[in-house]
């Protein structure tokens, strides 16, 4: 009997560890745990994810530029940029004349991002800042486009993070984010399609499109109501000055 009990306790402990660390990547252990885990896995992140560059260009870069056309030089904020997947997709597109500010809270994910940006010589298209997503250091209505891929569910308060992204988007600006399709293992963190629509509408977004993207995620595209002149790269210096932060430099 004691052996059986010990086995049951061991199994429950193993399940809890699997769920808390591997399946939900630390989200129920707090923000620091999430970032520590991303720091730990940063060197293996790209190998684990095996991103398909061509598919990303077709399913992220091209539709993004098509939606903002005729503007070809949007100033983009990529929240939770990781190893710079979206900034690099944009920089590789011949028609892209804009700039992407990528922010992330994980130092080691950003180090990987910096290595990749430098080796591709895309420094002029991308700036990286170490920054938490829950309180963005930017003025209201600063960006033409805000993106956040595969990350909302890792934020301590996903709805607040979404509100922050929309705050810094200019009227008439474009939002691209994602929702996890399988919501079984992350209660309270993931948005259903219906909840995402309700949240976005309440935050002043229009023309919301939700489409299956890859096995685990749907893409969510939406526009901020109203209209304002495009910002583009000329706004970059002002934006960076206003944060009072030194961007992660590409030198050395
Ligand atoms: C699954 S990765 C996605 C990275 C990238 N967007 C992509 O598509 O490859 C999630 C990222 O969210 C970042 N992250 C998690 N919580 C964060 C927070 N509160 N603020 C900023 N970044 C955060 C992690 O460091 C990690 O780089």
C-alpha cells in the first residue's frame, strides 16, 4: 500500500512538473519563470520551432504588406519578438522600406535575435529593446503596425497586454496577433475566437479577421478605428528618445 501511494504521488508530481514547465512554459509560475525558461531555451529555440522562412514570408510578410499598402515603410512594433522571427521576415522582403522595433523580456532570446540580425546585415531595418510587454514605454498612437506572434498567452495578464498594444497603435493602424488553437492546457490564458473578438471590439478595433494559420495557432488581424497619417521610419528617432532606453546595440 505505501508503495502504491508513493507511486501515485510520484505520478502526480511528474504530471505537475510536465504541465507547469513543459506544457505551459512556466505561465502559472509567474512572469519570471516564463522569462527564465526562455533564457534557458534561447539557444535551442529556433531548432525546436523549425520555422519555415518561405511560409513565413507568404503567410506573414506578404499579407502584412498587402494590408498596409500603399504604405511600404510602416513603423512596426513586434511585441515578444523572441529570436526576431517577424523582424527578419519583414527585412527580407524587397518591398519593405520600414523599420521594426522588436521587444522581449528575455535577454538571451534577444541575444540570439541580435546575432541573426547582424549576420544577415539587417541592422538598418531592426532595433531591439529589452522590455516587458505589460507596460510599453511608448506614447499613445506611435506605430503603424503592432504584431505579437505566439506570445499573448505567456503574459501575466494577456488582456492588459493586448490593450497596451492597441494603445500604442495609431488610428487606422494594423494589429496582427495570434491565438492558441488548443486551449485545454492553459485555462484563463488563451482567448477563444469569440472572446478575442469581444476584447478587440471593446478596445476600438474593426474589421477583425481570424484565420487558422498553423497547427497550434490562428492569426488575428484587425484595424484600429479612426485615421491618422502614416508614421514610418522618420518617427523612429523620436520614438526611441521617448523611451529613454538604450537599444541593444549591434556592435560587438
Ligand atoms: C513562443 S515565443 C514567440 C517569439 C516570437 N514572437 C516568434 O514567433 O517566434 C514567446 C516569447 O515571449 C516572450 N515573453 C514572454 N512573456 C513576456 C513578457 N511579459 N514581456 C515580453 N516578452 C515576453 C518570451 O521571452 C519569448 O521570446
